C-alpha cells in the first residue's frame, strides 16, 4: 500500500502529468515538499510558498530561508530514509541524468509521489510553474509569476527590435576540459532572447569542443559561468591560444553565475536581461 493507500482518484484529487508522462495524483494540495533540484525551491519561493519546503539538498542555499531545513543529501543520492521521515506529500526531481531516475523509482516504490520535470527553455519553464501551481493549489499565483516573467522578457524583446547585428556567443560550461552550451539548453534560449547567436549548433545540452574548433567558430563574445561545474575559471587572456579569439582580443568576455544561466528557474529571466545589456548596451539605453 502506498503512502495514501490504493484506489481510484476522486474529483477532489490534485493531478498533473509530469515530463516523463507520469500522472502525479495527490489527495490534496501539497504542503510538505522536498525539491531534489534547487531551481524548484526558487520557483516555489517566487510563488510565496517557501514555507512548504521541509528539506533541501546539501548544495542548495536559495532562498536563504531553506538553510534552516534539514539536508537530505545530494541531488543524485539523497537519503531515502530521511526523506521518508520528513513525510513529504510531494517530491520534485529533475530528469537531467539517468542516476536521478534511480532515486525516483526508489522513492515511488516507497509510496511517495514524485513529479519529474525537464525544462530546457522558457516555454517548458512556464509549464513547470503552471503545474506546480496546480500541485500546490495555487494556480492563480503561478499564473501571476508566469505573467511577470513573460512581461520582463517582452520588455527586453521590445528594446532589441532595432538591433542590426546578433553577435556570435560561446558559453563556457566547463574548463579546462572544455564544454560549451549546445542548442538543447536554457542557455541557448537566454542567448537568443538577449540578442545573440549561440555559436554551438549541435542539438545537445552540453558539447565538448576542442581549441581548433573554437578558433574556427571565433565567437564575438565569450561567456564563462562560475559555479559547481566550473570552479574558479581563469580569464581566457591567461590561457594558451585563447588570445587568438576575437572575443578575447576585443575584451568581450563576461563571467556569470552558473545557477542563473544554466539552471532553469525564475532567475533565467535575469540572465536574459543581464546578457542583453552586455551584448547590446546601446540597444537598451532607450
């Protein structure tokens, strides 16, 4: 028997279909939530629901109020017994890696309800927010958040309507084993909405790229994320061969927060605003 028992759903049940096609059914809106991926903490906080979070992974610190919540391990290897002891009525996971699905199946076997999402763009992100609104019994709050984020994106789009050139952008995910952000990532859409073109054309989230290929692409702008995947990256001007790149020669290098750019959440819009201002400072003056 599951956490709430077996049987048919009733008209009062809360239901959504997650990004794996799995129907998540709760007998009432979720009030005890554990997000195994930090972006979902940020979404719930932006909806004013952070008090419903009852645990966090040890890598998550936002919103700051969750620091007082018990740490349940890592995103990939959480402590299942500890999670069960916190009596969550909803767990949220990201479908980014296969290892995460092992945990999902284990939790579901214990009778816990797990919603798995995999947003790779703003349309997906807004769909996640909408479904979290349903699961928490706050659909109107979710729509207000979506409207607010869409409004900010539209403002950037309006300010960039007159731009004549979209610079080629390379987004460094990791160095020295160089990884770039591909077309199947939120980063790609951030670059596009900020008025740039991702110089990586492959339809993957992460793309390995050698120095020769990077020199051939010769991006106009070089973006470097700082965070868990790219700790303390050096400036490209201090790396072998990078001085050949147009972006380095012209000083068009920008360091950014990994969690703002690579983690789909409300702050992804901040990434668009920030990058647009860097790529097109003149286009945002009016």
